[in-house]
C-alpha cells in the first residue's frame, strides 16, 4: 500500500464525503464536509457508543451522502484510547473508509479556523476532517484472525509480567522491613525451600519457635534436596539476630496475601506462555523467523504482535518507520545537526528489535 502524501490527497476527490468524528467514551460527534472543506451538514451529529448509535450514524451518513451526491465516504477520527476500536470495525464493515489523524496534529491545527485554543466536541470534528482533506492521516491496521490472537496473548503476557514484578517488589519490601536477614540467606526470595519457610513461619520469631528440627522437617516432607540441618541452623541463627520489626497476625496475613498473589501470577504466566507458543506456530512462515540465530519464540511472538502480517509491507523501510527507527536530521544552512532516530512509532517493537540485536 502506498502511504505517500500525494497518494493520500488523491484519494479525496470531488465524489468524496469526508466525515470527521470526535471519539468519546460514551458519545461521539460527527460533521460532514466535501473535498474542498465546505460543510454539508447543518449541525453536529451526536451518537452513542453502542450498536444503536452506530446504526443511527450509518443512516445519517448515507442520508447526507445521497443528498450531496457523493460516491464514497471517508471517516476520520483520532485514535483515542480504546474507544475507537468497535466504531472503527463497524465503519469498515459498512463500506466506509476509516482513517486516523494524529492527536498532536489536531492540537496544533485547531486554532487555524477561529484563532482560539478552545476545544469542544463541536470544533474537533471539523479540525479532524480538514486534516483528512489535506491528506494528513494514516490508514489503520486492525489485525484479524491469528494475528489478532497473537497480539491479544502478548499483551496479556506483558501485563502479567508487569504485575508479577510488582508482586515481587512488594514481597521483598515486606522482608526488608520484618525479616531482612532472609534476603541475606537466599539470593532469590522465591526459592522452593525459602517459600516453604515463609509460608509456615513468616516472622523471625516464628522461625525461632519452629526451630532447626521444624524447619528441616518442612523440607523433608517435600523431599527437597540440597538443604538440611546445616542450612536450617543458619536460618534459625539469622532469625535470632534479626533486626526486623515485630508483627502480629495482620503482618503475617499481609505476607500470605502477597505470596498467594505471586503464585497466582506465576501460574497465569505459565498458562499464557504455553498458549502463546502454540498460537504463534500457526502463523504462516514463522519458522523462517525462528531460524534466525539468537531469536526465540517469545521474541518472534512480540514482533508479530506489533507488526501483524508482514506481507502487507512493500519495503523494509516501512517496518523501520513503524518502529520509530527512521532517521531524522536537524540541519539548517551551514549547520549540520546530529542525526538520530525519530522514535515516532511503536516503542515495544523498537524494544524487541534492540533486544534481538
């Protein structure tokens, strides 16, 4: 697909009706214009973010298309959060062309008409439509099928990892307050033998009460190897010399809740990762990406989630721009500024490519 400025402008002709839509969480606002920027509608059309509202919008758009004698409709909107997803899908399924404008461009150009920084639901649809008229828009890519599934799984996995890191930090905070010596005995707080002790005896006084025999018994019941009485003695001694703050039942409950949350996130991560690995293998030609030395399945999944169907691109430079890795130059006259990457693109894709390199 050609994304040049001339090509975008050429798609707006005399037979085109441009509809600018200001996206909201509950209600959207629309205005219609011709290819020269002359408004066709008499007033702003307000419709709800529901199926009934979408049907009303479709009837309104078709009615004004018939009145003005236009052959096709281009609907432009800002990618406001997640509120435009369902509306965008509806528009595409009903034969209208959907395009997106950069919110920053809307903000910078909203004073051209009235020389006022005022922002309203009535003003924004016109600003959006004028940007579309001038070809200052992008054509959105909404993944379907297996590509949508991979993106959903990767997004879920990233969120779980973020929450898992938060749970780990909270547990380590609790330990540094109430049992800092534990972190000196274990390089990783989530070792199997260490978690057994924390679940049975969270506070230092609990470890002392349990004693060497009690700690060792916990490990023997689970048939753990590599730990025994000598290790138990070290842990009990550390508990005797602990400088941690004392606590009661509420303090013990706090750690139990944190450990339960941590284990839940661990199980969720395992489940999502297993499903993701099976889903990614269904993507066409995925074996070619996996054949690259140093590239693992999770990395490939992240790349596919961000890029989608790679066959939709006609040049590697398009993927480079999508990742924000295209070069920008700051020069004027004799001054030659430093050339850097633009960073105008998907930061997660940029991170994935950096990690691969």
